[in-house]
C-alpha cells in the first residue's frame, strides 16, 4: 500500500508538468496577443465574414446557410495553417522552440498546445458564426454532430499542414507566404461557401483536388442543403479522413524537430 501511495503522489507533479507544458503555448501564442493586441482579432473575424457577405449578396440570401458553414470551415482551416507562421516566429525569431526541444516536452504536446492556442485565437469568429447559425440555420442534432466532426477533421488536416511547413521554414516572411498560399488554394478557391454544382462540370473535377471540397459537401449535407447518396458520403468521409491521416503521418515522420 505504501509503494502504491508513493507512486500516486509522484504522478501528481508529472500531471501538473504535462498540463503546464500544454497550457504554455496557449498563454504565449493566444492569450498574450488577444490581451495586448486586440486589434489583430478584427482580421480573424472579418476574413470569414467578408466571403460570407459576398456570397449572401450575390445569391440574394439563398446561400446564407452554405455561406455560414463555409465561414466555419475557412476559420478552422485558417487557424491550422496560421500555425505555420506562429511556429516559425517562435522558432526563428524568439528562439523559443530551441528551449522546448531541449526540454522533456514531447513534440506532440507542444503541437497540440499550439493548435489549441490557434483555436482560442479564433473563438471570436466562431462565436459570431455560431450566432448567425442559430438564427439562419435549421439543423438537426445529428446534423450538428456530423458538422462538428467535419470541422474537427478539417482542423486536424490544417494543423498537419501548418506544422510540417513550419519546421522547414527559415524565415517568418516565407511562412506568411506559404500560409496565405495554402489558405487561398484550399479554403477560398474551392466551393466552400457554395455548392459544387455551381461550378461548370469541366472545371468541377479540379475542385475535388482540395480536401475542403469534400468537407464542404459533408457539411452542406449535414445542414440539409445538398442531398448526398450513402455511397458519396462514404467516399467523401474516406477521402477526407485518409488525407488527414496521411498528412499527420507526414508531419510525424518528415517534420524536423530535434534537428532544428
């Protein structure tokens, strides 16, 4: 009994240490910026809402539900890809990652802490979109669960992309360029804010090169805006999850951690 009690007591500092390792990136990368530079949150809110308003005005309100879902997808995907520039800044400019690498903190704890910080940073935009969704969208409980699953998958996909690019980036300017390029190619050009049927058929196949296209189809199906057959839903989920797993494996095996 005494040995078991000592083991339980010794586990308490370890758990506290892991929690502090997890929360440190959130405090440094999200809370600090939100508290000291609240103006940066304006861009976080305006980016998804600007496309939402554009689609709503052009469609005269008929695509407001799809546009709101697209705003959610763009916000979470942008949160994951912006991880690239923030990690690059901490690594190259502040040299903070050198201290993390030399500490007992594992790479996945650091990564998840930074990912949660990006999510916290996006809370104002998610809150505004949530209010709009509660007003203009009529979605079932099952549809909400499916939509949340789609958003989480998109978030993990973008995290893998952002982390992998960040470890190979040598300059913050380069990171910003890659981040904007990836975000534009995968969350702005694809049919995220509107159904893919609005794209002419010869060019529709190009849209399927982006994983966010499959995420948007599943989200629009969950909201009742697009009717997908069970076969198409299985294919969309298989591709979206497959791409996510593949990118996470690449991030784990190819991204440089101890070498940098």
